[in-house]
């Protein structure tokens, strides 16, 4: 499925924990149809990952609980 037009028009939000020098930036955007996209500023040639809402919320919830503190 091609989301390119929606991804170009998306309102991207940068994590406040991203690097202050312009690196290490993670961006997320809410898309239509209960979907979310995430992208890494240091990999502009890699397309954003589009996730179903349930998957995105499960990841965010797990991160808040420290499940991904590797």
C-alpha cells in the first residue's frame, strides 16, 4: 500500500528526548484510519514505518513500563 502522499503531508512530532544537535531524532505522526508512522531523522532514505494503532499503542505502553530498556 502506498502512503507516500499522506506521509508527506503528515504532521510529524519529534521526541523531546531526541538529540539537541539535530541527531538521534525519532519522529511520529498520526495518520488516517487509526494508523501511525515513525521515522528516524538519520536515515532519510529509509521509508517511515507505518503501524496499526493497536501495535503503536502496545509499543508506547511497553516503553513506558520499561520493557524495552535493553
